[in-house]
């Protein structure tokens, strides 16, 4: 696109050359349009004025399909001549007249209005649909005259309705401007993924087209490579692969019933030379038992023995006497997928593999599991549905009295080497029935015995308020603080630049909900200029808070490195100034997790002020970078198989609230202020922790409020956008070999940013070879 640069336009020509208007204001966004009839393909630069004084600048390059009747007669080549100006930098109580003029001219657009009495923009100006050529469309639709109304959004191919959704989804990216849930996720049918070009028209329930409509859809279920000519060379195939890394596509999870028939009909490339003994528990004369045994006998390419209808101890002894190399246990009613054992046995091809588990399905819902994740295993029992154990390990489990005891004893036996010894085959290989109350009790008792063996001082608890329909376990492990822990100093490091209001709430709530005896609070003053801020600094300094002056450009990584070098605590907490503590015990929970010898860093659950989850951990690979989990969940929502409520190990957590041992922080070189001055320094740090062999633990039992960038703002200027893109490039360059291999995530799940993590099925799935929990080095 060309941006108009003719700065010497005569005002007298404006009535002929320039066209446009200010349409209205909604949620502190000013909408309008502008067109240069002398240069129909140009994009006009607009000055936004308050009482005739320029307060901002914007390019009129937004789609405004509602203006077709005005723009087409003027000779416009397209409809991308709208503008949206953010008035967020103005004081909340600002008054005066807003207007817009063509930059560096006297050409004033029609429709100026008072801030005290703004006019609502037309509905067509504020509703948008976005697509990437795939089957998932995103956007928002609302009626400025009735902001509480929920609109329906419909997609048509020709005159055929192909998809419909309500615009009632929270859009995290728009939370600052759109009041309420007006976003939508529109899933087009898989029949459109036929490699042909389709034009999709999207309208609201009043028939008004959304900006961005019509969209072009052209995709294949097998990915971009399937659309290329059969004789495509390696370079073109590599370009397609890079495109899919940067712009991954997905299907909604509701497509799961059709997924196995499309992507799971193939068998493994080689058949393992291992024999398997399958023990099936349950009443000897039950139909469920017969169905399970039939699914075992239907397995192809595997030498196996089946033991059923006896007490578990008897079956285990028989299985061990059979000399089969691998043992596993199924419950009556569990149904193996075709070639399930052949796929599962692939996991033993990995060096040091002793145990192998796979994904499962219950009541039609798939459970896409992480690579070995000991915290999540204790919380949920996730490896138990189909767990294969090498015979030498099983020999030591001869006293197991049930399937749960067998599984948990096996896990405990290799726990110390678990990151390499416990292997995940990322395929849904078994349809599991929900555990009975008796089986739940057996599983809890077995997990508690295993925990007693592994961490004698820890206690396992069942969580309350588990939603109906949750079939997996829901537990919490409490790690008591050793007596000497409270003799340790915890240093909280909080950078700020003015915004004394945020900082005061941060410090007040930390003091209110923290009684740690040796708590050091360090505030980094990154060039504050307001008198009220300096007065507040003096006050808190008298109360024992250390204020370290560090003027200069904002470099979050460098500021923290310099402050932590001066900190006196054995434990350091990186805390943003827009964080607020919400409950007592939050710091004790974090420290108790951090003092476990295998843990290198601990992050907390962060909420936006509206109660939505701002941070439920970092998922590596979203958009070929990284992204937060949980942005469409309320605090109390369960999340995918408890991911919003259960402690787990992750690949990263945000430094808005991140705790490490001080010696570990500097052993890793701290944060990288050169490569990641503002963004992704926390992801880089966490990946360095993981590469060192230690774990990142995220706990939902420490909850804090986070306004996210309330003090430094968003990436909304050319300078900030350029710096942010450099940091994205740096992360891809340094950690590109791990971005699509997050052990806490699954290769069948989506990585497109608009759909959120755990929000869909990857199209197509990424590589699903057996994996362990070890950090993927180059």
C-alpha cells in the first residue's frame, strides 16, 4: 500500500480532492474514514485533534465495507480507507471537541464531536472478521447503540449458510476497548478444506457485512504441502513448512469425532520385536470384560498374552512367568484402538525407556497428554489409562494388589530417572471408561503411597468443587516448608516508572497478605518524574523498602539483573508493579514449591481485574513464538483436564511474578538484556532453567491480580513494534529447535494465537513420534 506523502496540498482543493468524516466514538476509540480522489490507491494520513491541536496520527487503511456505496462512486480501488484512533492516552475526564484533518493540510474531515457527548459510530465500522485462509474465522461483532446485545454471526458460501456462531466470546486482545464478550470463533466445515478456492461472506444477524468480508479460504486437511504440485522442489516445500510454522491452522475440538478416521488410520512404520502381557481387571463374566479382551485380541503385529478373570496378584504372577518383555493393565470396559499396542511399543525404541503411556478418550472427549510431567501426574493420574512397563521394572512390583498400585509403584520405581525413563506416545490409543468410586479410591491410595516413598513429608489431598463430568483425579500436593525456610530472605524486585497508584496497590496488598519474616522489597525507579511518585518513594523508604534509582531507557531484563545483584535474599521474586496479592499464603505456596531440589523456578496464576485468567503458564510455539494459556477462562473454570486448577510443570512462566533461587538466576546468566530488553526475556530465562535440567512449576494455589502492561503500555507505536519484532526474531533464532516441541503441550493441539492454547486441533497435526520429558537439545 502507498501512504500519502504529498505534504503541500492546497486547502482550496480539499473539497474536490479529499473526502471523509469522523463517524463516532466507542470505548475510547474514534472511528472515521478518509479518501484521496486524486490518488485512489493511496492511504491518507490523518491528524487527530482535540480542540484543533493535534494529539495523534493514524493512517486510513482499515477495511470499511459499510462505505462501499460512498467509496466506489469516488473511484476507490478497494474499501480499505477507514481509520480507528485510540484515545486511551487522553485523560479519562478529558473534554473538548475531537476532529480529524488530512495531515499537513487544512483539509478538515466532516463530523467533529464533543468528548462529553460522543456519537456512536455505525455498527459496520466496529465489527470485523479475520481469517488466514483456513477454516477458523475470528473477530468481533457488536452494536454500538446497544452494547449489551449479543449478535449472531453467519458465514455464507454463495447463498448457502455454512457456519453460524454467537459473538459472545471474550477477546483478550480487545479487552481494553470492547466492554463485554463480543468476540466470536466461527468454524467453517471441513468440507471446505478441499484444496479449492472458496469466497466466504460473513454478516451479522441484521445482514450487515463485517469488515474483512468476503474472505478467501483455500486449504487442505493435510496442510499447505498438499496444495503444491507433486513435482515441487525441496525449496518450495521448505517455504510451505516455514509458512505453517508462522501461521499454524486448526480445527475446533468439536471435530474430534472425525479426527481418527482422517489422521489415525495409519500404522507404525516398523513393528517392535517385543511381546506384551495384558492384564485385564474386572468381573470374569462381564460384557465389558469381553469387549476389552476382544479389542486386545484384535491387535495386529504384536505378540501378546492376555490374562483375565483372576485376582490381580495372580494375573501379575502369571504375566511375569510368561517371560513377555512388557506388561500392561487394562480395566474391563477399556477398548484399545486398532494397532494401539504396536504404536505404544514404539516408545521403547527411545534409549532408557522403561515405561510408556499414551493418550486416551473418555465419553467422547480426547485427553491429549503432556510428556512426562510428575506434578500433573500426581494431581490427575494422567499416565494410568494405558501404561506399559518393562518386565525388569515389573518384577519389583510383585506385591501390587490392583492395577492402580501396579501403575503407581512402577512410576515411583523410575521417578528419579523419569524425564528419560518415562515415555509418551502422543496418540489416542485407548477408549477408557470412567473410573468407579472404588477405583478412584484405589488410585488415590496408590498415589499417596508413591508420594510417601518419594517425598515423605509431603501430603496428598483431594480437591473440592470439582465440576460434574470430570473423570480424572483432582489433587493437590502440599510440600511443607522446612523449619529453616523462614530463616531465608525473600527479595521482591519491582521495576516502576511513576504510576505510584499501581505501585502503592502492589505494595499494600503484598504487605496485607504476606507475613514472611525476612522479606526484602526492592523498588527500581526507572526514571520517574512525577512529584507524587518521589514523595511516595520517600515514604516507603522510611518503611524499609529499598528504592534503587536506575534512569534510562526501559530495559526490563537489565533493570532486574542490576537489582538482583544488589538483593540480599536467597530467593528472588520478579514482580511487576501492576501485580496485587489476593490471598494469604501465596508466598508460602511458591517458596514451598521452589525449595524442592528438582525445581528451578515457580510461577503463579495471574488474573485480570475482571476475573479472567491472564496467565495460566506459557505454551511454547504459539504463533511460532510463545503465548499465555487461559486467557478465555474464568478463575474458577476447570480448563482442559484441570489445566487451570492443577499444579504442573511447564516450559515457561511470566516474569510478572516469577521466583528463583538467586544463585540459580546468576548461574544461568540472568536475563538477556541485549536480545530481550522488554519481551520474551522471561521465556528465554525459563528455557535456560529447563536446559539446565531443572523444572518450571506453575501453581494455581498462588493467585495474584495482574493489569498487564498497565504502566508501560502496549506495543502500539512504530518504535515499540520494531523492537517487539526484533525480540520475536531473536527468540526464534535462539530457541527455534524447541518452539514446536513443548513437552507440556501436545502435537495434535493448535498453535494459532487467535484460538488460544488447548483451543483446537492442529491442522495438520505436528510430528507425533514418541517423546520423553527431557529438554530437547539441538
